[in-house]
C-alpha cells in the first residue's frame, strides 16, 4: 500500500466524520449537508505524525456557531488520532446555499424549515409550506430564529415556518 492510498483513506475517513458533526443552530444538518467544509488536507496520517488542515467557510459573516464548529472538528479529528489540527477559516469564495447537499435540503424540509430556493432575494410568497405543501405563503419577517432564516406563514394551514435564506 503506497502513501498516496493511505492519505486517500485518511481523507475519506475525515469526510465521513464531517457527516457526524451537526450544526448547533440547525441540528438536522451535518457539516457536509451544509457544504461549509471546503478542503481537508491530510499532511500526515495518524499512524505517522497525525497532521491535518481543514478549511471551512462560514455561512454568514459573524455566525456565532463557527467557533463551536471549529472546536468540534478539532475534538472529533483528535479521536481519529490527529495531533496537529489546523482549522482555516475562509470567506472567499463566499458560501452559497448552492453548496448545500440535496439531502440537506430534504432534511430541512422534514424538520419543518423550507429549504432555500434558487434565487438570491427573500421571497414574499410562493415558498411551499413544509407542513401542508401549499404555496399560498407570505413573509412575516426577514429575520427568523437565526440569522440564516426568514419567518413565513402558510395562508392555508396557518402555520408559521422558517425559510432558509438563499445567498
């Protein structure tokens, strides 16, 4: 087995680990679902020196969850045997909801949060209600329970619901 193959296996294990770390503000979404982990570079696998560098992109500038996410990544990678863990934060290119995995959008819907549509503005209507699927909805507030969500209401079933904003 050559060194490249070992790095590939180690990198794959790290990507799989990112599926086990969930966003603290939207606990049904893993880091892979959100698409915020941009690069995982295993410089030396755990059997050697255990050196790794992970690059993450914040969903929103000033997102309060990013420190928690970075610390959790470090803690979880240490369980795989990594001893030197560097977390790099990047803002370019800026995160976009296009980076979200389709399975993540489905998880949002099942959780009661309307997933982002493929447009940049905050919709005023027409976003399907995650409860009854009606598109007869309206914007209540551009600000929801977290900075990445807006608050909408279904005009048919009357339920308010969060909408994960596009950007």
